[in-house]
């Protein structure tokens, strides 16, 4: 059983907690442990739980300026993008294994630009798009579940950076 299954079953038994109390508590504890592990990696989930992720992204490749924006690099499965920070344009690469270190809005921007990029192989675009979309679904599912298994206070919106 994967965590998505746990969350689905948790939502089913949560409809009648009295009847399914031991099962409800089991799924609740399993989901809490899973979310705490994900929070070690995912910046948005960590921020909701007021924690800091412990994983660091892969080091950037040299000479990213030579690649066009939204170029898919297949050796490490990365996507190039440009980011504007303090009026300076930075050339960056998001590796798929580091997708959890990017905000959902940044992933959506990379995804939108990646899908319209015609110079990439159609199969590569599909692979990258499917992986990013899959992670966004996982994030959204976890976000909906967090208030059910944790006490969470709303946090002020933080400064965001945008991709160009």
C-alpha cells in the first residue's frame, strides 16, 4: 500500500470515526509519519509544518547560459529555465529528482513553458510533464490531509521568485 492509498482509506474511515477508531488511529499515525518524512524534502510542505527541508538540490551545471530556456537535459533529467531575482536574470536548471525543492507555482511555470517548447523531443516533454504533474498531485493530496492529522496555524505569505 502506498501513502496515497493510506490517505484515501483514512478519508473513508474518517466518515465514521467511532465505528473505525483503531483503523482511523492507525492510518492517522502512518500518514503523520509519511508527511513528516516528506517535509524533510518538500519546501512547501515543510513551510506549512514550520520546518526546514534538509535535502539540498544537485549542484548546477556549468554554462547554463548556452542552453535555451526549457531545454530538457536527459543525462540527469533537468529542465533549464530563467529566473528573475532582484532585477537580475539567472539561468537555472531544475532536476526532476529535486522537484520537491520547488514551489508548486514555479513547477507550473516550468511545466507551461516546457510544454510549449518545440525543440524538445515529444517523448522527453511527456516524461518531464508527467513527473511534474504527478508531484503536484501528490503535494495537493498531502496539503489537503495535513489539517486532518496535524494542528496547523496559517502563516503569512512569503516572498516568491518568478521564472521568466
